[in-house]
């Protein structure tokens, strides 16, 4: 627990409050917060306490337990969303190579779209591969955080967010803002229409997406889950993926401990592990 005394804070905040918050987040979203995140929990939740005009953390947790609609606000407050256009650029080269060798590809799922930079990068790669915005590919962009998902749907970004985007891509895929939007850019409607945005909690037993899926981008998400939760989600995702499908993970993720579920096939990329008729993993 932080060494800051509770008297130095606006609201009383104890180790019990912190543990209650992270236990609830794990139950609702499967996300495990480290001991070092106590200050983050305080700073994020105190905003909700002020907005709701509550007396403090104890009253907030009572409200959270009694008001199911607050669950989403609680998750939104405590989830971290770090992303960028063409982050880990090699993954988008791998995607284009996959599209070349798998012309039957019909569905790509970005399972943690955050504010939209990743799914729009996928859409740009797909449009470039086909040479048109009218492609046979369905791109699903999901996130557990409804606030960042709403920002993604709007597709408006400060121009400095495009630092990793080439000039030719800026020209083809973005419009510069004018007037009140000066200093911002917006993805062009044709690119926006390639995406289907939907809120998905990866812990849910069923997901509102059509299957099978050919490619799943789920990067730097599993690091927030414990091993048990990782295994559950990986199994579920592999059940939606085609036998020749591709799972793209983040640079800090490694699933060597799940050889019966996924098999490495490249740099932080995996494919479903094949099984024989008896259900055993093939060597």
C-alpha cells in the first residue's frame, strides 16, 4: 500500500478499499491488479466518487454492489488503454503476408481496440492489400471499455498521433480538421465503414461475433490476466479461429506454457494447436 497517509488525501483510502477494488475488477473483467497499483486505483475511482457526490470509498462500493450499471463505469475507470497506429509494425506485414497466402480470409477480430488506432491500422493494411475499400473482409473491433470504444468509432485524433503513419497513408486515409477541429485528423468514411465496433468482455461465455474468425489481434491484453484466466480465454479464442487461423499477440506475451492450445508460428504469432482424432495434441 502507498505510504501516503489517508489524511493527505481527499477521501479515506485503506488497504481494504484497494483490495476490494481489485477483487471486484478481477470478478467483473478477469483483470489482476498488482500491489503497486494502489495509487492508480485511488486516482481513478476518486473521480467517480466526486461525480456521484458520494461520501467516500465505502459508500461507493455499496453503490457499485447495488447498481449494475455502475459496473461498466468501474471497469472503464480502472482499465488501461495504451495504443498507437501501426504499433509493432511487423504484425501488419505479417497480416498482409497472411492475406496473400490465405485468399479465403473473411473475418479479422481486433479484440482490444482501445481508442481505435489498432483496428484502423488493420483496416488500412487490408485496404492496401486489396487496392480498394470494398473488400470481402469483415473487421470486428471490440473492447471492454465503452468510453474508448466510442472514441474509436468517431475516429478523430490529434495530428501528432499519426507520427508512425507514412505521408502517403495520411493522404489516403485521413482528413485534416478545420476550424474547431484544427490540429486534429479524422479517418475517412470509407475506412471507418470497414469496421464493426462492439463491446466485448473476454470473460463472457459467449461473444457477439460471427464465426469462424481467420485472424485475431489480441495484443498486450493477456498480461493483465492470471494464468487460469489466460487459459480460459485462449481456449475460447481458438474455438472461434479457423484451423489455419492466426493469433497475433503482444511483444510482452508468451504462451509457451499452453502448447496444447496454441503453437508458435512466427514473431509473437501463434496458430491453433492441431489435435488428432483421439483429441491428443499432435507432435
